[in-house]
């Protein structure tokens, strides 16, 4: 916990050294309080959590606003700020979401909304995704405010609803309706990772600057229904199953985008030898042809970083055992590399299926490319702070595969 707090307090080295023991106890206490607020989505009611944040900001004398979504008042957002001295500089936005995925209590050893502290670990739904980071950002703001520190640029804290179900009434709603309240230079959000084991004797920190695009598609086949006692060829179920067999066996081509190329280049510099050579030259056509498969096969996560992926996640067909249904559907969770357009990928998918009877309906189409530059002051500051105490540590840009 102290290392996490140290990281976010690196926003400035100008403030007095905090009382770490006091900060640790306060952080854990606030974390437990926050986890005890059930913000499962669905249904996505975060009002109690939003008002909890608002109450803290009010007590501390920190300027804040709350925003309620008219279409669904259960969706509420909280925006707080430390005013900067230079109005010419756009803000740094500390972003987090209050909602969490639902819980099946049968598979929990602790109460999912108990916020229990055991063996130095706080347990609860959303502890990692992402109430823990929300508390880190909150504590950073509180300590900076308590020290009376005025940042050069304004620092804003935004806790949003609705992230777990597409974010349409969360961050997207804030952008569409209150961009003038945000307008940041940089956004600090979830997504990156740190590892002690990537390289012998050192640590690696991957700072996420890109994200694959979520593209949800429904494959649909419609036709004639019939009785199960009279099997016939090419009914909707059979057509769909054959199409899905082609899709799940389709190996999409390897593609190295600039973010992954830079990540592998930095990893190669650290690794050295033949393995390092492959990493540094992974974007070379011959190297990719000879070694790309081995690199992609290192893990399912690595594979997903190097190509567009399709996961078959839902099947729906039939309503009675002895009836062949007139309609069959399958839901595909497609994750596209940032530069790939949905329509281009659907064209490839249709070629693979090679059956016009299978229709593809867009259920969720990504709107953006989700790529930021790593050649910025902010990225360099994060890199420097992450590696300051460990001189041989590696910081690198990274693309998340989730979202």
C-alpha cells in the first residue's frame, strides 16, 4: 500500500514529507468504507458512492461538483479540483470509475462488500477494478490540499459511473455534456501493469497509452423451422455451427503497431542476446515470419496484443427439444487493434465464413482509436518516477487488450 501511495504522491516533490503511518491508516480505512458501498453494475446505482466522495471533499474544503444523468438518476459523477497557478496550462485529470461488476457470492470466501482486512490485504469486489486506484487518487488530492500546495497546472479528480457496461452514461456522457469542465492535457486512468518477474533481478512497468477496440457483433441465421423427427440439411443451427467452426479456427495475421513495436524494442534492449534481437526487430518482415509465432505463443495475452481476436461468448437458439428453430444467433466479442476499422474486419470475417446466409449485426461499434503518444512530458515523468528507486527497472509504453 505504501508503494502505491508513494507513486501517486510523486505528482510533486515540493510538498512536505507526509506522515506515512497516518496516511496508511487513513487510506486503509477509506478503502474499506468505499468497498462496503455496493455499486454493482447492473444495476449501476452509484449515488451512495458519489455522495460519499462529495462528503469527503466538502469536509476537506476541496472544490467539487456532482453531475446526475437525467435519463438515469442512478448514474452520478463527482468532479473535484485543486486549482493551478497557471491558467494557460490544461489540467491533469485523475480518472476512476465507481461501478463494479456483479457478484456471485457462492464463490466468495469473504463478504464481497465487507471490505475485510486480512493478512495485510483488503478484500472486496472492485478492490482492483478500480476502487483501489480511486482511493489512491483521492488520497493524493487530500494530502496535496492539506499541505496547501498550489500546483502549476490544475489537478482534477473525476469519479464516474457506468464504466462496466460500455460507459455510455459514464465518461462518455461527461465528455458529451460537460467537456468544458474537463478539457485535460493528460488523463491518468487504469490499465498499466507492473511486474517483478519479467526480467531477472529487475522490475518492469508497462504504462498503457493504447487500448484495443471492443467490437461486439451478433451472427444471425434465419430460415425454416421444422420437427426434430425429420432432420434436414441447412437449417439455421447447422449453418451457424459451420460458420462458427470457420471463425474459431481462423488465425488472424500478426500485426505490430507502433506502441507494441516500441514496447518490444525497450524489452529487447534490456534482454539482450538472440531473444533481445528478435524483440527489437519484431517488426521486420523476415523476423516476424520466422519468430512471430513463437513470440505470440508465449501467452494468450501476448497473442492478443499482436493480432485482432474473436471470442465466441454466447449462443442462443431453440425453445423446445423436438423443434428445429427458425433462428440461431451467436455473440462475438471482437477486439481490434487500434488502427483497424470495424467494417474492414467484418469484410474479412465474411470472407472467412463464405456464406451469405450468415448476417452480422453490430451490437457495439467502437468510435475511437484509443492511442496516446508516449513522447510527452507526462509519460516521461511517470517513467522517471517508476524507475527512480530502482535504477535498472524498465518503463515502457503498453497497449491494453481489455476494455
